[in-house]
């Protein structure tokens, strides 16, 4: 059978679930899967030693450039190795991905069943054109296999691929997915264009309670596990039978604290009660902007400030901490709007006795998103540039031309100091009146990193950390956060 080497950049808190899932479906039919991590090893040396039949990548726009560069170099050294890329970037831009990266194929959309069939063709030395979801150079866009409706029919994702080959295996916090798909049309997200690729199909799909609990139990048998992060776009849309069963069985069978993602306008008292009953310790619930008009017209997030404050209060009353997500530098906004967003985060927390850890990024109009279209129509940014100059992190300086260099520096500072102000409201006046006007610098990053790290370890992931845990967590998180917020040189100009 075929041997496939997945190449990933590494340096993330949690390994990529997409790779782990398609790896498991490939292994299910007999193919061998290995891993190459660019941040920790000489992958070219590993390729020479392992002699894989296929090199595979998966990436989003921004990080795609790293894999493009690697594959171009690989093809110069070993042109006979078959290479393929999946993930969001390849899905939305298959033609350009094939050419710009010099790949043999791309996988469009869900690759659970298409990827193993592709490997079968490679193993048998056959042409792999004509396969569903698989596109080759000078080929037409392939038909897409229908979305997987029965998620329980898929094998559990191959956690060992990463857990046995990196730091994530020792991390007592591990992540799982329950659902696929999101019904909302947030303009910065890929869900709307992805959903449009599968018209008439059921897009929101969910695993059974028994399936997810069995997978968690198997992971706990093999690796350290003290806390669970459910990474679904929205953990539950309503207080239905599934959530009732989950709350009851999870508490009895797993009984570990967990984190999940929710929308403020969906959170009801009953949902909050069931999540708390099950063991929820923290929720990610986005604010994005304090201005309701901006949320509705620019982001298509139709919810009121009162709904947000009510949802935050429901969590505070139950001792559930909140990670808020916010977007600075949105088109048509001002620096005052950004400051108001920080203020609203503080209001949602301190006035309602709710623990809020604020995360702040800048608006990055990724190609194919509605936000990208809006920015292009306004003349603020051409998303096509994202193929070439977009940073891997949306914590980078704003790419929009509607802001002055000074405003971009202030936004950049708020991506760090906003977190400090929300965690320690007494610092707000100093930050807003003085610090954000200064050039971004390592001291701002240090204050951000201390506020974020201590806050997350105390409130979002409250565990009994050992010295070994600290020695593992601090270097890894520092390096990752530094890359996300301090590697751009634009603000030094």
C-alpha cells in the first residue's frame, strides 16, 4: 500500500484535526501514514530516509505560502514524488494552487473518502484523474462527493500521528470535534462559500453522544488528559435531546472540565445550565465589535449588545469564564470604534462579575470571503494580494489602505494591550490615552503575554499545573504568540 508523509508547519497549541481525520481513513484501508514537522526537523532528510510515495499538505490562506515554497523545492530535488494539497486554500483556489505550488493534485472539499481513493490509484500506478474531489493540472473541476452525513461512520481521527510525535501528546488539554458545519454567514468565515459548494445537502451534522464519549475515553486511556476543548464552530444550536443526553452521560462517563464555542444570541438559561451541569468551565463567545451596526452590516452577525451582555451574565452567574473574540480595524470603522470594543469587553465582564479573557485581532479579508468582497468594492484591499502578502496570523498589522500608519500602529498595540485592559481594567486609561500611541514594542508584548498566560491558566484552563507543565507550556506558547504578533516588520517602518 502507499506510504504518505503529511508535512505540517507545527508550532500550534493543538494539532490539525483535518489531517488527523483523513489520515485515519487512509489507514483504515491499509495505507501507511507518517508525519513531517517543519518547525522541529529536517523534513527533506526524513523524506530521503522514509521514501514516501505521496507528500500531502493542508493549509489555509496565508500559511499556504510556506507549503508552496516547500513543495517547489521538493519538486526540484525529487520530481517523481506525488504531491497533493487539501484544506481551505486548495479548496477555494485549486487551479492556482496546482500551478503556483507545482503540485500533482489538490483535494477540494471534504477528503475523507476521496483521499484514500487517490492513494489507491497512486499505489497501483494508475492515473488519478476522474476521481471525485481530486483535481489535476489542466483538468476540469471534479465532481464533489456528497458531504459525509453519518459522522459516526468515520473512524476516530488518528491522534497518535501527532500525540506520539510532538509536544501535544503530553499536553493535558486535548481537542475534539462533535459537529461539522455552521448555519451562519459571518463575512470573515469560509462557511458560507463552502456551504455553497454543496447545494441542497444537509450541512450541519453531528456525531452521536456515544461516539464522542467513546473517542474521549480511548484518548484518556493512552495519553494524559485533564481538560477537553471542543473546537466546533458552535457547540450546540439549542437545548435539544442531544445536549440533554450529553450533559448526563458526559458527567458520568468522562467528568472532566471542558471548553466550547457558542454564539451569544443562542445562549439560553437552559443551555447554560446543561453546559454547567456537564462540566463546562469556559466558553468562547465572540463580540467582534461593540458597534451593533458594524456587526450587522459588515460582519452579518445580527445580535444586540443586550443579547451579548445577557449571555455573558448567564455565564458569570454559573462560574463559566469567557474568552471573547474581537476584530479591530474593520472597514468603515475608526480607532474610536476599536477602543469602544475594548471598553465593551470590560463592561461585559466587570459590571456583571463575569471573567472575560479578551482576544483581539485585525480584520484580514481572506479571498473568497464576503469580507474580502466588501473590502474590494470599497477599494480598501484587493483580496488577491492575500495570495502573496497576507501574514499567517490575523494578529498582524491591518492590510487595509483606509487606515493611516499611525492608526495601524494603534490597532497593532490594541491586539496586545486590549487583552491587558480587559484583564486589568485599572490599566485602561493609561493604555488608551498614552500607550497605544507609541510604537509597538517587546514591552507591550511582554505585558500581553503575562496577562494572557496567567489569565488562561487561572480561568480558561484551570488545572493543577506541575513544574513540568510550566516548562513545556511557557516556551511553546511564548514562541507561538511572538510569531503571531511580533514577526511582522511593517510597524517598524
